[in-house]
C-alpha cells in the first residue's frame, strides 16, 4: 500500500485475508508506522474483531503519528464513504468493498 493513494480493491481484500490468517498476536508496521498501519488496524478492528467503525477509526489518530489533514488523510475518504453507506444501509465492509468501493471516483472528489 502507498501512503497518499487509496489502495485497490484487491489490495484491501488481500490485506484482510492476511489479517485473518496471521498468527496472533501480530505486529503490523509500515515505513513510518502511522498511516498504512492505522488503516490496517482500523480494518482489523472493524472487520475481523467486529468493533464499530467509529471505535476502530481511533487507530488513525494523531497520537499514533497519523495526520488526517495531510495527503495521507486520503484513507479517511474511503472510511467516510463506507461509514455513510453503512449508516444508511447497514452494509458490511467486505460487501461494500466488492459492490461500492471505487478509489478512482474517490480520488476525483478529493
């Protein structure tokens, strides 16, 4: 994954598969340890552990080095779109990912 680019659908699906299969406890880390790690842990907490998306998003916080106002904050576009759809429809993340996630459209809106 890249810091300032939304991941492809297949990349997120692969990440979720790895998060499911990795032995626990696990260590997740990226070059800087904030943005990609924060997204991975947010998805782990929400999709795998079943936490609310609101609670899981605490993993993307400035206290962990994530700066939402920087270009790396693009991951919030993805999570905001999902949270809005989930609030309206109750759609689970993986169904949303397959059916509605479109990083190209989200980049155009940013």
